[in-house]
C-alpha cells in the first residue's frame, strides 16, 4: 500500500519511492504496519509519555504543512499543528469559517488553491466521507485524513492503539468495548480496523439504532467483531472501553431514547464492574455527565483521556515525518 489515494500509506513498501504517500484510513493496514507507526511515535516520546520535540534534527525544517479543517476541531487541529512545529515545519491553518468555503468553494478547489501557494503536505478534515481521498487523487503532495464524515479518523485510531498498547501491553486477544454512537463515529471505524489488524476484538456496545447489525461488516471477512446492546452484561469481559459522544450534528439525536444515558453512561459502578486492569478512553470532546461521569473521565489511574491527547502529538509527528521524510 504505497500510495495512495487508495488507502493507508506504507513508507516501507518497495513500490513507495516514486509514489506520493498518504494516510487516508486504517482499513486494510496490516498489524505489522500499525505497530511500526506506534513504534515510530514512541521514538518521539519521553519515558513519561509526554511528546518531545525532535530538537536535534528538526527533520521537516523548511517544509510547510497546510491544515485544512472544514469541520470544527480542537484537539486534532492543535495536535497536527504542534506535531508539525515540533518537527521544524511551518504551518498554514485554514478553516471553513473565514475562508471561501463559506462562499461555496469546494473542498477540492480549496485544497488546490492552498497547494498552489506551495505546501508540502495537506491535513484535511471534512464533513464529507471520502473528502481527503478526493483531494489526494488530485494533489501531488501527501494528504493526511484528520477525520472525514462518518468514514475514518486514522490518526485518532493510531493514538488510541498507542494508548492501549502502553496501558495493556500485548493487544492480541484483548476485548475492547466501543460504546455509544458507533454508527456515526469515524473514530469507531478507525479503531475497529486498527484493533482487528493487531488481533484484538472490538465489541461494539450501544442501542440497536446506534449499533445496527450492518456494522458487523466493518471488520471485513472473518474479522472478530462483536456487538452488544447490554453494557452491564459485557463489562466483566472488557480490557478497555472507548466511550463515544452522541453526534447530534450527524442527526444521531433522533436515534437515542430517553434512557440512553442510564443504559450506556460510564459511571463509577460500571467502572468497578470491569476488570481491575481495564482502562477508559474517550476521543473528546466529551459530554461530561451524559456518556461519561466526570469522576471516571478524571480518574487518575483508569482514565487515559489526557494521555490520549499527549500521545496524539507523537503519533502525528510519526505520520508527518514518514509521509514527508525520505522514502
Ligand atoms: C472526534 C471527531 O471529530 O471525530 N474527535 C476528535 O477528533 N478527537 C470525535 C467526536 O467529535 O465526537
């Protein structure tokens, strides 16, 4: 998978040198490839897990990265910016509001315009599934998907896997609950592809409206993937839970019943029903008190929420340096 507008970048493929490399999704990535991304991210971390700048080398000095965020973002946008700056690159930021996108200009025309001004890579967040892939087809520079519609959010998937690998060690054979609005979540899709690739079992948990049976196809043919509509029943089997926000901006509001929070909120009682080693993730932004109780989100030993944000910078450093660095 060298390239490409068709999937996950692989800088180590023999076919890669001539091709422009992109990271568009984790679907189709091998477990080996995913562990290499995580190892590369580890190389940017200090022993306490805080991201560190590539002080000596600044391998992307003189390069320019454009952040094209046509959907709102706090963590991902700042994280990509911090990653690029840590590597010595310059960053150009563009959002939907305040740009000609608000006058109706398309994502592709926007990306082409920005690229024509001289950028070496484009990070794209778009409300349209497939938006970054379309940009990748037409631009001669690496494209990184920073979240497209309900489709994928590969760097979030990688940082979730890194947080899980650091907390649990071996991921093969682990059962990871993904809880809530799975149907509308690009994070869930990237997590599922990544978890299946490394030999873990994703267990999708939520009401039938948000965890419909069609999602079983996500793991690909034969991939281990389970579903449950009964959170309490599966808690003792979970090595970790990824809690998701209900994505009202994607019309998920109508799909939730009035007892949703009672049935699927992660509170202290549910945390204590999980094995002692089990950890809690949330990609943010969290609706505290709705899908997760504040005391669980802030639990100093079980919650990885802050660690996820820190690790995200290192993951994005790994991705940007692999796509922009020497083949
Ligand atoms: C997520 C996203 O935008 O997909 N957040 C993130 O990138 N950290 C999840 C969400 O918006 O709920």
